[in-house]
């Protein structure tokens, strides 16, 4: 399906991308702690909402 060159490129690109994202995250960690306090509650609410939709769908089918 993919050539050997494409697979090697994809793997190397993925590794480089993960390293770059990790580096930037570590670099901006202090800023994230100041400006994005309390965002975990938004994530919890979103996951809860999606779970509620799935539960309603399961119960009504």
C-alpha cells in the first residue's frame, strides 16, 4: 500500500512532530498555568455531555 520511502518519511515526520509539540508545550507551561486555569472543568463537562448523549441514545434504542 505504501512504499518503503513513504513509511520511513511518515515515521520520521511523526517523531519530529511529537518532539516539536513536546518542546513547545514545555516552553509554554508557565503561561498555560496562568491563563488556562480551570479548563479541566470544561473538559469534564464536555465528556459528561457526550456520555449523557450516548446514554440517552443507548436507552432509547
